[in-house]
């Protein structure tokens, strides 16, 4: 644990040995504010649900739990029929599973490089021997469906086997319009699979696997789903399943086929992360009780309030397209010459709050406020208060009043 020091309180009588700085208690009073865009805060109910002995994952009762969570996950993915894969893995594992099940080395894919996560997915594809066509953006907006459509129309021989898109680019806080990407693929009359990373949008934004005819949707436990890190989820449509049955790459652990049986029995072909499944079951119940429309509206409200705060502070948002603002995270740029990492370090040290850092080319240029998952209005305004105090403590040029702007918005009559 970090060694921490504090100044003696005013009026405190010090013995000569205590002159100067005092070692500070390693215990910090109050709750740490975990406001990263994943992992997110885990609700008490979920913590209690997982705080028990594991059970025999091949015992008579386990299948019911498996079937239950798979059915509830279908609800969050908004799919009736997709096969649901749950791997004990982070989201990156599900990325790999999607690629190796549907594509073979040499197959071509199209990906829009909208930020660090699409860039990493692309790099993984290259390492797996895929032929990647990437559409570069300035990392300040979502993918351009028209550009995707053009590449697909130019691909007369249908060499492109899959279009990959990141719904919510957590590194930039920009969304890609997946319905528009679907439309672009259909308008081009192209048979490519549509594979979507919904890792930081599932449970935060209205995500429609069936309506948008997505072939593969990938998600993780540690964001909108309010569960600790360690589980990845994949919704697999019939077309993607057929592609995996007729081809793909060599694979073992990541093979989707056993998932089909698993969806029927609720048992897994390996030792599942039993306690994380207890947690997931509880978290999915909480989302159902709040109702998905209310969950999405809550995320939109916090995102809107965060943007009002940023505007009042006079700071730029990383996302420049108002149609693409993400509901679960907001990346804010520090003025030129001012380190976003130093700001985050001061906020952590003085106010005990963790914020997301700038990733890849945004390293030290942005700080990211996570407002996804389990977050009440007072914890949320507390988060903005920590940021405003941090801006002042770090000497970052800004105007006061961001928290006030957010409070005015959140307390407005009728809301
Ligand atoms: N994709 C997105 C959009 C993400 O936000 C993340 C992680 O934050 C990942 C992929 C990688 O997921 P994981 O870190 O769970 O492997």
C-alpha cells in the first residue's frame, strides 16, 4: 500500500519526533469513488449474492442457475434466439472467440478505428492472421456508416467476411450507430457478418441484437452489468453459428459449439466462475426491477449532466459529434500543456476517487468520468464535485460552476 503523509491538523500539539509530516493512517475514511468506465461499482446486493461458498457446477441444482442467467442475458442483449456464450474471461477473450470461430487466417475484415479499443481488436485480428481493412477516424466521433457502405460496395467479390464495430468506444466516449451500420451493409447487398463490441454499452444504452440483425455481440461483466471483472458474454446469431460450423480457425477453449448444448442444459463445458454467476444473476434481477428503459434514461441523464458540467468548466469533450455522445462515460480534454494524468493523480490522492485515463494516442490528454453501472444521483454529483475540486487543486484553467450546472439540471422540476 502507498505510504501516505499529511500535515498536522491546525492547533495540534506535536512532540519533537512528530514535527514535520505525520504518517497518515493507511485507512481512508469514507468510500473510495470508483468512477472508472469499468470496472464499475458493484452493488451491495450483488456483493452479498456472491459472498458464499461455490456449489458443485455439475451438481443437480446448477443447471437451473445457468439457464436462468442465460435467459436474463438474452433480455439485456434484446435477443430472442441468439446462443449466449459465457466465458470466464475479460472482454478481450470474447473478441478472440468471435474472430477464431468465424474467420480463418487470410480472411478479410473491415473495422473502423474509432479509438483505442477498436485499434486493439484490429491488432488482435492482425496477429490471428486476418487481412484487416481499417477505416481511420479522428477518434472524436463514431464509425461512418457511409464510408463502410462504400468499402462494401467496392468489394464486388465479397472478400470481406466481417464488419467489426465498437458500439461505445470507451476510450473516446463516442458511440457508433449500429442500426446505421446494419443499413449500410444491407444497402450494399453485402453478406459480411456484423460483429459488435458492446462491452461498455450493454446495460447502459439501448442495445438491440435482434432488431439490428447483429451476428455477434460481445460484452463483459465489469461495466453496465455491475458485476466484478472476469466474465465475458457473447450473443451469437444463427448466421455466425453457421460460419463457425463450416469454418473459422483452429480453436479449443474458445470453440462456440459446446455453448449450444450449454444453453439448453445450463451446464458449462469447463468449471464456470460460479460465484460470478451468482453475482450476475442478482445484477440482472436488479436491472429487471429498475427496468431497462429506466436504466438507459438514468445513464443518459448523468451523461447529459456531465456534459453540462464540462461546458461550464470551459473544457472540451473528446467526442465532437452530439449524436454520438456515450451514455456511460465522458472523456474530457485538459487544456494544452496540462496533464490529465497529473489531474487524476491529484484527485486520487486528495479526494480518493479513481477516474479513467487517456488511452493510446489520448494518453495524458483526456480524463474519463465513468458514470455507468450502479450509481445514485448523490454519488454521481459527488463524482463531479471531486473533479471540480481536482481541477482547482491541479491548477487547470477552468471556470467554476460545473457541479452547479449539473445540479440545476438534475434537480429541475419534473425530473
Ligand atoms: N472493448 C471496449 C469497448 C472496452 O471498453 C474494453 C475494456 O475496457 C475492452 C474492449 C477490453 O475488455 P477487457 O478489458 O474486459 O478485456
